[in-house]
């Protein structure tokens, strides 16, 4: 029964089958997950381990410190990648005059892509990582907390209330998976809107995102009070409002920008003039410089609109690297980054639990070896998860010939890595999220 329910009867409608692999996207996943990992290593060790030479080096180089300390923005890059990829089959079918992709097939592929690795990680989180961090009898002392968190996490609803939003304070990065799952649910409804009226849909979702962020900070008093009543203990209203502010509606603009980037790539015929290419490159460099300044020397410069700077700048950079000047993307797609991109989903799932326990049990005087050992453990476990959990479930139920008419710019080999997203602490300290395709 279950096998039939999860059988993908239209594997040819998946993103990889439709467009092949886009090497630059794979590399950008690697950049995003590396940025997030470095950010968490910095945040969780800079005060507790002042002699850590890695963090001391980062602190001694102001530009590097500004980049690493804002690594939660890597999640926003993940959102753009998700938007870019997952709507491509709808656009491609429309261009070819074919019926829209199967919504059921899409849901099956999403379940097979993200659920197995997530559930395996969840098992280790509850059975191994949390007891290691809090003590072997922690769950016996908090049975009610466990009873609430298990179904909340199994159903991807953990980031809907403060009682489960921080994932037992050992893997707060999982909050983004709630947003990913919610976006997957509504994507088959949004995709036809993008096909019929792409620009109007983009504007509508940007308006929704902007309005949600404003109301979450300045209104929604009844909803905020209700959320506060669900907290395990007294939680500041600012933390509750941050939880509300970072729900899915606030990031619909990110996904929408990614969708439009994918559409532009699919429709591009190349042949950009040198002047046009240069203008796009300048715009992208200007956008990235703006993000750097806003998050270093000019905080609050754009006031309540600061949140929009990163997705806009990243969108410009992605458009240049993938569509306008693909040689830039090809230069970025070096083997180490593409490897990180392939295992990025599992690396995102495991890096925080390992870090919390490494900080607790790892030698405090290992110097440069501390980060090297931690990173090696994360990469090793992530590869094992990718190889033995992710890959088997990504294989279609029946073999299909590789399409000979894949979209221009795609390579001949399928992409098998996820795009996740994430940052990671309790709602009061985390901004951001992820995806997989």
C-alpha cells in the first residue's frame, strides 16, 4: 500500500529529468551550506572558546568577520535555489504545449527527497544527540515535552509553536524544513499562476511577504498572545514576534524571485551583448556590496526594508552567474563546492547537533584541529547519509530514458543534491531557511 502511494508514476516530470544538472546551482548549494556551517561555528564558539584560533583569525579580519557573522543569509540563498528549480517543469511543459506536471508526482518526489534523511536524522537527534547533550535521563524528566515534539517534528509542524520551534535547542536549524514542506504543499497551486501571469504573481507574493513582516512586528496581537500561551516557559514577546515574522508568508518573496530566475534561465537564448553583460555584472556586484555594507557598517540603513536587500542582491548575482554570464557560474562550479552541494541537505541536518556536542565533549585546547575535526565528522556523516539514505530514495520507481531535449544550459547528468536552508538557534536568535530538488 505504502509502496504504491509513494510510487512516482511520472519520474520524467521531475526537475532533474526536465532540465538535467545545472553545475552552478550545485556549487551555490555548497556555498550556502558552508556559509551556514561557518556562521554557527562562529556564533556558538566565539564567546565560549575565546582561544579558538579559527574564530580569533576571523575576528582579526573585519571583512571576513562581517561575512561569517552574517552567515544566516545563506538560508536566503537556499530559498532562491528552491524557487529557481522546482517550478521549471511547469514552465517547460507550458512552452512545449504539454499538460501541467502531475501534482501527485511532485508530492511523491518531494516526500522521497526530504523525508527519509530527515526522519533518520530525527531518530538520532532524539535518541543520541539530545541525551548526550542534556544527560541520559533527560527524556524521563521531560516526557510531556518529548510527547509534543515527536509528532510536531514528524509532521513538519515543529516551527508553528514556540514549544517545538527550536527543535529541543539542539538542532534549531530544522525550523526551515517546516517552511519548505509548507511551500511544497502550495507550489502546485502557485506554479500555474506563474505560468499564466509571472510578473503579477511575483508582485503579489512580494506584497504578501512585506505585509506579513510588518504585521508580525506591529500587529497580530491576538495571534502573538496565543503563541505566547503555548510556550514552555515565559518567552519574551520579541521572540514570539520573531517566530511569527519568520513563518512561510515572510519568505514567499524569496521563492518568487527564485521562480522568476528559473523562468529567465529557461527562456534565455544567450547572446548577451558585452555592454548588457557588463551592466548586469555591475548591478550584481553593487547588490552584493550593498548587502555587505548593510550588515556591517550601515546596519538599519534601509530600516524595515533591510530584509529585502539580501534576496534582491543574491537574485542579481544568480542571474548573472547562471543566465547572463554562465562562464562565471562555470568558474564557481569547482569540484569541492559541487561535492558540498551534493551533500548539503544532510550537512544541514547534522551540523548543529554535532557542533553542540563537540563544544561539550571535544578537547578545548585542540587549536586549529578543533574546526578541522568537527568539519570532518560532519562531512563524513553527511556523505554516509547522502549515499545510503538520500540516493536510494531518489531513484525513480521505474527507469526512464534520459531526455534528449533537456533545457539549454543543463548538463547530461542528473543533479542529486538538495538545497536546504538554514540558520539555527531558538526563534529569538535566528533569521532565515532550505530546499531540495
